[in-house]
C-alpha cells in the first residue's frame, strides 16, 4: 500500500446517506483502529479513503461520482475503498474509477480490515441472505473524532417491496441482531462515554431477534438500563405508528420525544401504486395529529416522495391537506427518481414532468415550513437539555432541535440546560442561552 510501512496506514472515512450508513462507518472506524489502522479526519494525507455509498436516488449517485472525482484531485496518492448500496449496485464499474482499488459489497463489510491488509485490489461480494447481523464488539469513545451520538444498528435489510425502492435488492432481507448483543453494545457505548444512543436499521419496525423479541419490548428493555443517557429511534414506517408508540415517545424520559416517520405520501391512491399500506391512512393521520396535539413540544418529522408516477394534482393536494393536519416539525422531501429494477421504473408512461415535481416540492416545503416555524416558536422560553456537539458551539435537544450556542464554548459531549431564545431561520435550528440551572 502507498504508505510508510513503519507507521500504521492512515484511513479517512466518508459516509453518504442514511443513519444506518453512519452506524456502519462508525463501526468500521472502530474496527480498523482495533486492527492497528490510524483513523484520520482529513482526506489529504490519508493512505486509504473508505467511502460508504447510497443508491436511494439518481441525484445521490451523481453526487457520489462527483465526490470520487474530487477525492482523486484532493488526495491523489490515497487508495479508495467503495462500499455500501451503490457499490452493491455498480460493482465492477467502480474499479474503472481512478484511485478506486477495492469495491466491497454489503455482505463483506466485516472483512474490510482483512481486505485492506492482504488484497491489493478487487471486488468482494457474497449473498446477503447468508449474512448474519452482528453488533460491533468495539467502539471508539466520543472524544475521538468529536462524535457525540452512537448509532447502534439493530436491524438490516427489508422484507417489503415498495415500488420505488431499490434498497431491499441491495441490503437483502430483514435480519436482526440479538437483543442480548444489542444491550451489551449499548452498555459498552455508555461505558465509553456516549450519552445518546440512536437505534438504526434499514427498517427497524421489522426488528425481530432470533428469540422473537420485537422492537417495543427491546426499547423497554434498553430503557431499564441505568445511567444518564437518552435513546432515540431513527425512523419507523407509518403503519407502525400506534397509540403505544406515541405514548412511549411523547412521555419522554430516557426515550427522546422525537418521532421520524417514513410516509412517502399521504394520498391513498399514491400509496397503493407505491405498494405501501394505504387502507389505514385516515387512522394514521388521526394518530399523528393527536400525537402533535397531545405533545406539542415533541419533534415530529417525515420523509416524502413527490411526483411518483401517476400522482395527480388531486392526490398531491390530499398529501398537502394531511400534512397540514399533522403539523410536522420538519420533513425530508425528495423528488421521485426512477431506480433500475424497481416496479416503478416500468411506469415511465405515467412519469411526472420535472418542472411539476419541483413545483410540488416547493408547495409541500411551504406547508412544512409553516408548521416547523410554529413548532420552534412554541419552544421559545422553554428550558431544554442538550448534548454539546463535537464543535462545542452547537447541541441537539431530545426533540431534535439543533441549538446554536453562539459565543458559549462548553465541553464537547457534555449535558447543558439551555433556554430556547429564537429561531435561527432554518428548519430545526434555533439559538439559545444558558439556563440559570444549567449544568
């Protein structure tokens, strides 16, 4: 490899995409450090760069290819390992990219330390169905790299076949880590100094460990662990929003009062074409609206896809109306992008023009911004506890607000009580001052 053999190879990391990707890159970083590699934050000077990729949209894939081009200019001597969903999809195509030496599929991520040490270059893949899910045996403390949240992957893959989604083809069927292993990993994260644990996965609502433990009993078990920490759920599907879940999240305590729901649309007709449950849409909208009314301080986010093939103006108006009823505190809005091999890719005759997609995205953003602004205004004057981020100038509340501390520079990864002062003008962002009772 291109490095001085008298010192450990320097490895830099970049992850694009979901929280599951973040969890994987953190696990990989810790595993490589355990194996004698040196983790560095800068691409410049790195011997190896590991890029964990995403294939959720064509725009994301284009961004990744641009990033690879930039890496070859910024770090021309570094060798690149590409892994993740786009690696699973593109395979040999990546080996044609300058500086890319290794392309590693999702089923071989656990072999990356061995691959870097013993394989000069190549493709490394295996069937995902045969891949057991393990939680990381080791991790780095939050002081290294400035990370303050530990992303604990409890589940991988998905058994659903939504018409637009390529992820099940790239991550395989749903597999879950054993509840005992998850508890052991969480305790290790707390011992290492982490104060927030984020439960992540491709579809954590499908969590079911080998002994039959499901998601909510797992969460209840983890909440019984002693210590001053908080637990956050990454994302769940709309049909998994139950009264029990709403109460668990809304009541707060160690579980963050923050719910992120993968909705994609709030129109029955569009959901059916997406091959997603739509029959119970009205009940789900009512539950989410009731959650917002009962817990006005709780964070409530969502994912939306705008311009799915065949989406009519009336169906989009249905989504707008239901989003207005629910009053989200933020949302991630994506314009539909066809993914090769999915059922929706065959719906080209029903494609929505790009100009219409942009216009609908803008209209949905206006609705979300209205409720997001109202959400932040409700927080003004309230005392919230934050965990100071690595930069030590920002922090995150349990209800998923990003708080700018201004000139205050407390210790990173510390608890701090602050009073929300005003909106910072962007979704989920606000400024705050120290509370008189601050820690």
